[in-house]
């Protein structure tokens, strides 16, 4: 079914970014316009999701060029859920940024670039063309380069060199894979590729191309051994920027992996074993990396890596239950990771530090806020019945079914380390008495006007409520993820939606 | 011609990766440039080279007859060149700024922030 509303969220963000450029250096106007743009895009994503949920996959062919010749946009359940999550995180972080991002950064174009980043993400989730996906990826990474370096502190610059080198390398590898795939099939439409790749006799070239895709997306989604750029860059920009990076950028790589390895390639035993082995390594190294960190933002950066392992494991197990767990974890992870970084931003505002040795006494000074943060932290570990619990059960169940005890051990180990870290953060930041305060570390949160405090706290609280909802109403989320996992296993649904029966 | 391009692509990829492994920031940049060009020529090569046969349907005919040059890879390369131009100019400015703030061309001197965990 053809529906033009697929483009609405993308266009909304683009128009917002362009309008914002006309308000260069007018900080208040920019904040207002940005929030309006985010709300509109969120509404469009909700409409798109309900359309997709009720009518099945909807498509749009740019310029009415029939597939496989033109660029198609398709919103199946997975795409629309991802777009909705991107819009939700974008709205929350957008509201949070109106206070958390200072005047100087807002003056030099924070909001236009932020909207271009979200536009790129939503575009990547909705496109049905592999080269178009590459272009959306590039839009996202160039926007993220600017956001990462905006402000120009030395620490940010150093981090940006690593980030840019690895991401440009990933883009080149992705482009190489597209080139080879085009050479052997003569097509760029993902659905059409799904049909054509299955008929190719030269399996060697197909496998080379598949592994190049895996390396390219693997760098972007921080899979072992290519994740080192992530922990050395995500703690340097302001927390609002880190929130959107941590929540969505790596998940875009995971989404692309899911798309490529369910529609285009059907992994053989070697590839799924590779996924599982790398998932185990990612979980263990990520967890061990986080354990000796003293700054909470560095801990969270390593936890992003660690939890990417669960997602790769879900892809490696390659069954209906595992896919359901994978998508559930994806939903949970996007909400919780962006919220964690927003939370660390509030802690930084209150105490002027993110080093756990210098923090303390937060529960005594801000009991209600601490309660919200406790919900976020416990959801991250997945203490039942909070949101991280259900997908892990699915993954563990499937690991036992397939006799993959190493993977089972790694999942439990990573969860256990996460729990230790959360206990450590809770004890050090919230329960411990405040160490002798440094004169530079003053409470910048208390003197803020009520409006600004609200703008900082409301997104965090709402995201915490969403993760509570995910945990307590797991059967509703499972309805969505079960449908997605069926669509992932049976790629003919996706192919028919684009190419017609 | 094709063999020549194949060798060239291999050389560009190999030298690009080698340059990225060096410790100098300028060499890192050169490596990225070479890799980008290698990928572009690879796409060009994968679209089957055909000399002197543009993809234009003659007036007397309704459809394509015979061999013709595939226009899609050329459009892809054009897009990729524009994108890599933007990324590379950003990278050049960034590396210049890093050089000004650290006073060193050595990538290993960029680990100041990783020392305090």
C-alpha cells in the first residue's frame, strides 16, 4: 500500500532544521521551534506506526519510479517501531537540550544539526534502498561529527579524531560492500536484492559482501573488536549529545545488520557462529571495561558496548524467540541508554562532577529525583519485573535450547557485572555521604528557575515511566516484538510489500 | 583496461590501510582519501566497463539493443564523491585544529583523556 506519510517525519525534521538556520544566534526562538518540530515529528511517527500496525507494511516510491528502479521507502513493523523510538528519544532529548545545552553551543548551530541527525536516523530506518541507506548513514555521521566537536574543547577534539577515523573507515567498507553487491546483482533495492542474491551461483562473492557489510555495520554499532572508538569518545560531549549518541547511533548499526542479514543474506552456520562468538566477546570485554571506571559516563559508555552483545547474540541465535528478545532489548535499550546519559547530565549539574569519588549524598539532598534514577538504574540491569528482564529471559531460553552454554554464561556474566556496577553507583553516588566539596563544584541545579528545572526533569521522568511501562506491560510489547520477529524470519512479507505480489 | 583498474583498486586499498596504521595524523588523512578513491573506482569497475556506448536509446529503436554503459554506478560514484568531499574537508579542519591545540602530529599523543579513568 502506498502512503506518502512515510516521508512526513523526515521532512518535518528537515524543514525544522532549515527554519532554525534563519534564527541563527536567536537562542530562545531556536529552542521553541526545535521543540515544536520534535513534537510534530513524534506525532507523525505515531500515525505511521498505527498505520503500519493496522494495515501491514506501507511503502512509498519516490517519483513513482516503480521498484526496483527508483528509491523506495518502506515502513514495516520494525522500521516504524524504530522510527517511533527515534522520535521519542529525539523529543525527550530535544526538550532536555533547551536547558542542558548552553547559550554558546546553541548559538553556533546545535539545534539545526540535532534535527539533521534525527532526520538521518529516521531516514535510515525507513528507506528500502541500500545506497540510500548509505546516504542516510553519512548524514548521521557528519551531523554527529559536528555535534561531537561543537564547543571545541581539547578533550572533544582528541575524541573526535578517533571517532571520525573509525566511522569514515566503516563508511568506506560499507560502500565497498554495496559496490560488490551491485556488481553481482545489478540492483540496489533491498527487497529486490533479497530475491536476486538467493539466485547467485558465485557464493564466494556473496559471502565476501555479507562479511564486509558486517564489518562496516559492526564498527558503527561497536561490536568486539572494533568498539574502541566508542568508550574514548562518548563521555566527552555534553550529556544531551551523548544521550542521543548512546541511545540511537549504535542501534542504527544494529538495525542495518538486522535488515541486511534477514532480507538480503540468509546467514549460514559460519556466520551465525561468528555472530555468537563476537557477541560473547563483546559482552565480556564491555563488562570488564566498565568495572574499573571511576566516571559514571565512562561506565555507561562501556555498558553500551556490553549490551550491544545481547543484540548481536539475538541475531546469531536466529530463531523466532531470539528475534523477539532482540527487538524487545532494542526497544528497552534505546529508551534506557538515552535516559542514563540525561540522568548523568543532571547529576553533573547538581554536583559539578561525574567522578564517583567526588559524588555522594544525592539521596539525602534530592530524594524524589533519586527515586526516579533508581528506576532507571534498576531497569538497566533488568531486576524483575522491570524492562531489562524480559528480553534476557528470551535470550537465555534460546541459548539453552540451542545448547550454547558459553553464550548463556556470557549473558549471565554481563548481567551480573552490570548489577555490580549499578550497586556501586547507587552506593557511591546516592548513599555515601558527600565528600568534602571542591569549591569549583557548586550546585548549578538548585538556583535554576522552575521552568528550566522542569525542562530538565520531565524528559527523564517520562522516559523512566516509559521503561516502567515496557517492564510492567511486557505482554503488549511482546505482541509487537512477536510480529516483528515473524516478519524478520519470513522475508517474503517485506519483499512482497515492496515489489508487489 | 579492466585489469589495470583491478590492480589500481588493490593498490589504493592496500596503501590506504597502510597509511591509516601510521602514527602521523597527515598520513591518517591520506589513508582515508586513498580508501575513498579505491571504493569509488571499485564501484565503477563493478558496473561493467563499456567503451563508446552511452545508455541512450536510438531514435529508430524502442529498447536497448546490445551492450551499453551502465549509468547507475556513475551516479553512485558522483554521490559518494560529494559525500566524501564533505567528510574529508571536515576531517582536514579537525586535524588542523587538533594540531594547533596539541602541537603534535603524533596520534599517540592524543591519549591524555584516557589516562584518568
